[in-house]
C-alpha cells in the first residue's frame, strides 16, 4: 500500500465508507515563470505520486513573460499561485486580497551582476551607472535597495542611476548596454558564465547580503477562498505534498532536474543548466517546512515600505496578508 498522509488517509477511508472511490480534489497552480528547476518541488510531487496520495488532481500551469500570476488568480484561472512577496503585497494593496498560505523559499536568490572592469566594487559605486532591472513586479526589491542607498532612479548622475528595463535575458550585460543587470543565483548568472564570461570578470551583490532581501516564490491564495474550510483542507494537503516534493528534490537534485526536463514542453531547457539550477534552488528552500516565518514577513514589509518617495506599498498590510491556517493543518 502506498504511504498516505494522515489527511489523505482520512479522505481515502471516508471514500471507502461511502461505498466507492471519491474523485480527487482538483487544484490549479499557476507558476511565476516557465517550466524549470525553480519549481522542481511541484513537478516532483506530481511525478512521485505525492499529490495522488493526498487525493489531489493538480494542474501545473507554466508562466512566462506575458503572464502575471495575480491576474490569473483574479480571473479564476488558478486556485493558488507562486509569486514574490513584493508583487503579491502590491497587488493586495491595489485591491486583490492575496494571502500567503505557505513559503517554500526561505532565502532570496536575487542579485545584481556587474562587470568588474567598470570599477564597481561596492554598492555605493552603482551611482552614475546604467542598471538592468526586471519590471512586472520584480522591480520592487531593487527600488527599495536604491532608496536605502540614497540613489535616485531618474537618470545617471552622481546620486542617480539610469534604469534599463531588462528583458528576461542577459543581453544588456553581454552587449555592454548596462554596467549591471538583474540575475538570479540559480539562472541568469549562469547564463552569463555560459556565454564565456569568467566569474573573475564579474562583481555580484546579493540582495540577502545587502539587507534588502524580500521573500520569493511563496504560495498565495485568495482571502475569500480561505473562508471555506474545505478549501483550507485542500490547500493543506497540497502544501504538504508539495513540501514532500521539495525535500525530495533537495535530496535528489539530479533526478529532480530530469523530472523538470520531462515536463518542459518547449524543449528549451538543457540538462546541464537544470541540474545546476536545482543545486542552487535547493540552497533557497533549505530549512523551510513551508511555514512562513513572521520575522521574514516583517523584514520584507519593512524593506518595501522604505522606498522613499516611491515605496512599493504605502501601508503595513498587517497579519491579514498571511496565514498559518494551511501549514498549521499539515499533518506531521
């Protein structure tokens, strides 16, 4: 017999007592980006049967440059989304009542990668430079960092930077259109390296080290849905099965990378890149059981409120923006 979580076992027994098998509960997950090891835990949970054991029928929807997860869930296209906390809290302040139900990523993978030959050695050297920045909600940690440094973002000057709206690639750095670009420890940085650049030619600033790291890749649902006990139960089983997937991926990174590749319908990903990505992503999920640490939440909120004249959010969202109702219901 397959191992069942307590919750799933109770559901299975209830179904048997009712005289027949119950249909699995459907869950649609919208990812923040395309199929890659950044989301390995969910694909592993599906492939290893963890969702089946939790009596769930999970649909995993890849994201992309034209897909904003908050818009998808607002339109009824998903039950739960993967989103960075800055974008989710900004959406919440703008009227979409998103609630963090779990936080698989404990650490941030975001950093700024610069050419060393520009003379940039410390964050203060970023002034009077052109910096590549992702938008569509991904710019918020950067704006908070610049505000902390006292650097404006209206153009190059002794106290300002030129912000280049960066596509989701590393071309602005390679083509010298920007002195620095936004990268993730598990993805774009390695794209620069794969382009023939040596680590010694680069200088990196991790947002974690700069004290402006914000939480990434949390799981978010709508407040109104969480008022339904059956939905909360379904989410609890989903989170538990997903975290089983994440822990399996941490312990078996190469197998997890291959599972991701099997789910890449585009064929764009490579084995080398995904295995390396999985190794880096495992560092970010390490130490997380899926439960949001309120201290990490408060640190993120404080960073977002410190944006000077253009803060990411204008008011503290309070405790209503997160819940332990889902992770607290997870069986051990």
